[in-house]
C-alpha cells in the first residue's frame, strides 16, 4: 500500500474483513458490535494508522465537539485561571476550546460570537461578564446552549459564588477590625448585574436603605485602581472592599506611595483570590474560592446540556471563605 495515500474507512474494513458500517460503529463506540469483531477492527485501525475524518464525522452528526469560550480580557489573571479550568475539563470530555477575548467591547463580542457560530461550535461559555440581549437572541436562533460563569445575570445556567453573602462577610471583616467608613469599589461597566449584587450585599451588611457615596466605580485595571486611591483618601474612607484583584493592587500601591499605612490607617480587601493577593506587600485579604473550579464546573455543566444528561442544578454556587492577608487587621 502506498505510504503517502490517505487511509480510508474502506481500507480498515477490508483489513478487518467487515463492513464499513461495522468500522463506523467501532469508531463511534457503539455497543452493537461483537467483542471479537471489535478487537479485529481496532487491530486493523492500529496497523493501518487510520485517522477518522473528523470533519466528515461532524457533518454527519451535526456536532463539531468544539466549544466557544468568550472572555472580556484574557490578560486579566482571574479570567485566565477560569479559562484553564474550562480547557482541562473540555479535554477530559474530548471537546476542543476556541477561546476569544472581546477586550470589554460589546460590539466586538457580538462579532466574535457570530464568527464562532460560523465555525459551528456546539455551545458557549461566557466568562466573567453579562450576555447581551442581542447575543442571547442569536444563540436562541441557532439553538446553542451557553453557560455564564463568574458573573451574575438572568441566564438559566450559571456558576458563581453567592455574591450577596460574600459581600456581607467582607464588610463584617473590615468593621470588626475597627474601621468606621468602608467603601465598596466595583465596576458597573459590562458588569451591571454583578455590581447590583455587590451593592445589595453591601446594603444588607450596613443596614442602610441607601449606600450613595459609599460605592465607587472603577475599571478593572491596575492604573484605574491606583488613581481611585486619591478619592478614597479625600472622602475620608478608612477601608475598602474591592471586587477585582488588579484594581485592589493599584489602590494598595497608591496608598503605600502616599505614606498611608496598611492596615493601620487603611484596610484593603479584595475578592478574586488570584496570585496577586499573595505577591503584594502587604498581602491582600480576599474572598477565597477556587477560580479554577468555577471554570471546570461550568464546562462539565455544558457537556451535560450537549449530551442531554440530567442536570440537577442549573444554578451552581461554589463555597467561599475569607483568606486572611496582612492588608487587614
């Protein structure tokens, strides 16, 4: 046989002395094949080094075993860790991942989703941000399931922590250290639902009907956190719960550069439990949970939807606790 010629299913059938339909059943792990016949086909596949035509297979099954993963900013360590959990579980279940980053641009994100649909992905995981009504409409039209992970929203399937309870616990941690005026630092740009949950938790923690003046908005970037520190100082805050590690790091360094002692004069707490919380000095107290598990669980939930498996819980909240750093008393 010509070594440069592509081996086909016909060649395997001839070698194993079975029909092409039998080879197809073995390749697709169907059960209606006698064990002796299965062994003979497997031996023929190994001998000929047969590689099934995945494109033809996907056309026949209308599945590509490919998942679209959409993140707002792949340079953010939180989203990168989460995506790693998705990829590892996808590989475990023989799915491939197509990862795209929208750079927090909703118009760009819609284009990316359409591009992934054109590549015939089977489903989507949206990481760390809301899904626009326009994208939901497109996904519904194409009948593509999707999971929201690491964020809040009205979606049927999502994986996250209990943000309201977490915010209450964060606030209690700060005031137990003696701080009197605590700021909630969050981001409502592309994260409106998340921000609403944080504010609701903050209100419940403070017992106030309104927290106007106590909630400050900031983009999830180091430099924006750094700039915000001046407002915190001018407004006489003595503690802040920040909903993003990168912004929290910016605030911490700006306070240090201005000669403000942390945690003696000002306490900082953050929420993502990324590596940044450990490498800062002082180290950052944080809500602690497995970001990797968020991604892994969301991908497993999506595989259940794609394979019509029973789904016990469509909304999954993973446990959290407070991990003490030296940025709080």
